[in-house]
């Protein structure tokens, strides 16, 4: 019958865990089976005396039972056995705690029947057999590794020869040399030397050249070392060629520069109207003289009989003609605008005070209202307009030029 190793409760043969504390019983079976197989069979104890004899006869002390195996009792318990039992108890405690959580509490065992007093007395007199402990395991001698077979020798390179230690010889004292020190390391050198005997620096120190002005560092004034000469003649030649080119370019481009400058002034400064002192025409229709083109009214006009006729405007003093405004048609009113023919292309001829003649062709729109023409001509003394093309010509219809306005720069 297995006994619980924790609480000592007896359990059935088929039980794996204690019914009182839930401890695992497999370890107790293993521990009890080991001494039972090792210990020899004991002789049965003598029958206990009866109750009457036990009351009259004095009770003699019972002799202790001889141990079954004297050698086992004489030898002390091995430390490995104690360690094994403690390990079993620890594992059983862990399994017991886990089983208590998972299993319901066990019911109370049935009460045991009353024991016979004679059997109790005999059980008290007879000593209980002491369970034998399992024998200690024999120590295993440490295994000695088998020696490895000796490796075969391999080819090696010959060792390098050891050079002999250098022999330290006493060096002769340097000759004392008096002279100017080296500008780099300060070592004195003989006056005849050109380079230092320690650092090979040149002993003849030359003063650094003066710094050139910035314009001497620009081409073509930059100095260069040339083979066969200093290059001064070439630099002078190049400078003269550049100067001549600038003069020629200035002469050729002077008119263009002046014109560009005058155009800038025309845009910057303001303008004012100017009236011609004399107006004349190559031909005119009766009732529409040439003076009607410069009277300041847009409902009167100069009537040209045919294409090719011209009108001229003369001024007292030369001026800068910035632009002119042309009005075509018999009137600025759209209803009366197309009653007469209108000029479409005019030839502009401007005469300067020096006699220079400027020509320009003007294309006009066939619609009422002012039309501005930019000129930008200086020193103007006379302006001539010639009709080159006209619209709406026919029998009894004259070419009407209503007004021409001139503006100068102030």
C-alpha cells in the first residue's frame, strides 16, 4: 500500500496521487521498491503472549532486531542518495500543487474498525522494520580521450637568416663651420657655399618682387617671360590695333549712337504741337485749299484732284519732329467721312536744315479719327506729303486730307 511521502497518508495500490494532500505517489513506489528488492526475507516475529500472561509476568525489554544487511547499515548514506530523495520531494510538491488546482477535494476516508487490544499490544512490543535506503550509485571514472594520431610533417619554408647586430662606431666630430646661418634652418655654413649643408636651401636670399597693380595683371598688360624678348613690342602693337579699331567703330557707329540717344530722349521728354509758317500744294480743288490741312479743324480738308498731288509744310526754325497725326476724309463724322475719296498711302519727305532728305512711306487706315505716325527726325525745316494710293475715287470725288498735326520735343 503506497504511503504519501509528504503527509504519510496510506493510499490504494492503483492511486497515483495522495488522497489527503494530492502529492504524486509514483516517487514513493519507486523508493519503496528499491529496498524491498535488495533486502533478504526476514524471519517472522514470535507470537505475542496472551493478555493474562502479559498482566502477571513482568515486561522484559525487547531486544533490538538484527539488521538484515550489516554492511548496508554500517556504510553511511551517500550524498547522491540524499540529493535524489530531496529532488523527488521537490517534484512531488510541484505536482501536488498543480493537482490541487485541477482536482476537486477528495472525500473523507471511511473510519477504520476498532482494533483488537491484543494485536495493539503485540504491535507496540514488536519494532517496526526500518526501510532500507537505495544503494548509492557507483562513481563512474572519468573517460580519458584517446590520443590523436600524430600528424604527418609538412613542408615549410626555410627561415630567414638573422642579420648580425650593427656595430656602433664612434663618429668623428663635425668640423665647426663659421659663416652666415641658413635662412630656413639656421645652420651655419661656410661663406663659399651656395646651399645649406643641412636642408639644401639656397643661401643667397633675394628680395621678393614688388606687387604689381591690378591693371598690370590683366591682358594685354600682364607681363610674361617670353623666349627671345620681353614681349613689350607685341603688347604695344596689340594696344595700338585695339585703339584704332575703337576709333573706326566710333566713327562708323556715331550716327547710330546719336539716333539711339535721341530716341531715348524722345521717350523721356514731353512733346508740344508746332504750326507751320507756310503751307502750299501742287494742286487743289476749288474751295478746298492747302491751308485747310493745317488750320486745326477736322471738318475742312485739302482736296487733291488726283493721285500724285502733294502738299508741303514749311517751318521757321529747325526742330525735332517726334511724330505727326493725320486725319483723312471729308469729316470726322462717320456719316460724312465717305462722301469723298480718302488717301491710303502717303509718301513722307522731311528736309533737315543741312539739306539732308529723309523719306518714309506711310500706310493709313480707311477710317475716321486721328492716326499717329512716329518719325524721330532732328533739325526739320520742311515736310512734304504726296498721295500714292486712295480709296473711293471716282468721277466728281476728290481726295480729302482733313488735317495734319506736327509735334516737337520740348
